C-alpha cells in the first residue's frame, strides 16, 4: 500500500511539472509568477521583516529590564557573616535576588529611535513596491521581446513559402523552355538563404523565451511558451497619445523610489536627534531585592547556622532608588556622531535629487524613443503596403516572363525588410509606451 502511494505521488509530481512546462503563459501569468518566485523580491520581503523586528526592538526599550541572579561562594580563612562581621571562619555563602531598571528620561532618544526605525520600515515597503514594479517592467520587456521574435519568425516563414512557390514556378518555366537552369539554381539558393533566416529567427525566438523563463525563475523552461495578446489590444496601445509633462509630474509625486528617498531623508533627520540625545542627562529608576544564606564550617566565634528558611526571610534586603547620569565630557563622541548623522542627511538629499534627475532623464528618453518608434511604424506601414503591391506586381510580371528572377527577389527582399521594420517599430513603441505608463501611474 505504501509503495502504491509513493508511486502515485511521484507520478503526480511528474505530471505537475509536465503541465507547467507545456502550459502557455499570458503576460499577467508571467508577471504574477515572477513576483512570487523572483529572488530580489524575496530578499526585499526579508528586509521588510528585519526592519519590523528592529522597530519592535526599539519600542521594547521603553519597558523595564528585569533580571534575577544567584551566586554560590565558598570562603576560607577570614569570611563575612550575615551581620557584616569579618571573622576567622570557613563558610558557604549563597546569595540571590531580583533587580529592575526602568528608564525614565534619556533625552527622548528612545522616541526618536522608534520614529527613525518606523521611517526605515516605511522606506523598505516602498523599496518593495519599487522592486515589484521594476520586475513587472522587465518581464513586460522580455515578454514583448518574445512577441517580437515570434512575429519575425512568422515573417521569415512566409518568405520561405514565397521562395518555395518561386522555385516551383521556375521549374515549370524551365520545363516549358521559358527559363534557364541558372535562374532555377538562383531561386534554390534564395530558398536556402530564406530557410537559414528561419533557423536564425527560430533560434532568436527560443532564446527570448529562455530569457523570459529564467527571469521568472521557471524551474523547467522546456516547452515554455506565451499567449499572444489580442490584436485589438496592441492596436489600442498604438493609438494612445503620450503626455510627457503629465508623466513627469505624476512620477515625481507617486513613484515608490522617490517616496522611499523622501522617507530616508526624514529618517536621517531623526537619526540626528537620536545622536543629540547624548548631550542630555539620563534618569532611571532602580529596584532590587536580594537575600542570602550563610553556613559556617569552622565556627570559631560560636556563630549559629540558622535554617535556610529563617535566613532567607531575615537576610532579605529591598532597595529602590533613582539614578541620574549627567554627561560632562565623552571624548567628543556625541559631537562626532551628530556630524556623521548630518553628513548622512546630506547624502540622502543628494540621492533624492539624483533619483529625480535619473527618472526625468529616463522618461524623456522613453518619450523620444516612443515618438520615434511610432513615426517609424507609420512609415513602415506605408512601406509594407507599397512593397507588398510591388511584390504582387513583380510576381505577375515574373509569371508572364516579363520580369527576371533578380527583380522578383529584390521586390521580395524589400517586402521582407519593410515587414521586419514595421514589427520592430511596433514593439519598440509598445515597450516605450509601457515604460511611460509605469512612470506615470
């Protein structure tokens, strides 16, 4: 029975992996899987939990510290009795107690540290959002790269079909004495080159799928494939207008990376106050209870060894007090720590300005590239339409014997190039539009 269960579990595991390898993925599927399995995102989650622990630890500094102690000593020769007399005696001394220390005032250091750690936690949450958005954008770019490879592969395969048709036509013309063997060899050579282009396009397509699956951390990329979005979605994106200034404004107000930098500036300001607390006096409440048990082995002064219970009760001592610590000179340690915190603040302010500048630069680049890609796409559309008509016309001329194989191949090459340019421009525009969309959310 156990063997059957093990076999069923193994078969289930294999089927699960096979289904995962064979399934096709939409863009949302790819993004969701990557967000769940990406190492950078997982590290960010651990960082968040670590910062939560630090925040909790700083809050716990408000609580009193309570500790217990117990000591066992053996004294030979001169020993101290329970009455604090020094006598000639060998004895055992047992002491135990409980102590409490409660901070009352420390220059508001604990409060500032709690706020600093809370700001650090909020910044790490924004970093987590930024990491997820960066990963989403990367997956989208890789997904579009796969779509591009798939489209270019289809175009290359269409060229092979045209070349195969051309070879068949020339074979018929040669059989009828209307064409030469040289043109037939040339057509076959063209077909071979087109087939080689298909092999290269197929290899590029497979590599793009592999890159996407590796970015997603798919355990078994064998058989990995994607589902193409509906054509109307692609055409919808092609019709959208780009708002450069609006994207920049929304980016500067809403981007997690900038919000994280703002939070770290506030954290640095709190860190300065944490260090400045070192100049203030600190006050704490102390309480202690202790007792002891004495047993004399050599009773030179007729010391009576009372019972443990009596000594435990009679030797007890309770202390409650306040402790005030006033800093006078700490080797300028606090001053230097304050200076370092202020330098850290300046560094965070520069980091914020650098982040804003880089994002604005990236938005401008994405906008210019998107406009250029859209213009290229519109031009390529016209070129595709014109080259297609030219190819159809050359095909009619070739079939009637009024065109050469060279002229037909030249028209086919132009059509292939126009199709490739159109496809690449389309996906370049979609990618740049997606970048603008991410920055403008």
